């Protein structure tokens, strides 16, 4: 299965990855805060991930790693 890992503590919650995802499976966490007090991005449905890398390429802080099958 394709997989996305997000370093939540390094994520600044800018939302660029959320906008870049063609499957709309990324969202800013509505109930979790990271060490900096920001809402990190999270995957809402990993089974729908295309591993297109749009999220990782868009992230200005390189906190997203995409793994393909």
C-alpha cells in the first residue's frame, strides 16, 4: 500500500499539501497540536493515496515523505 509519513512536530500547518492533494485525503488536524502549538497536516484516508508526491513536493519544509508500493 502507498503510504505518507508526516513529521507532525516539524509541520507548521501551512496547508499547502492539503491544497495540492488531488484525492483530498490530507487535512489540518482539527484536534491535535504539535510541539509548536500548530495544527499539523494528517492523512484522512491512506487507502486512497496515489503516491503522486504532490504533497511532498509542495511542502516548503520537507516534512512529508511518500512511499510507493
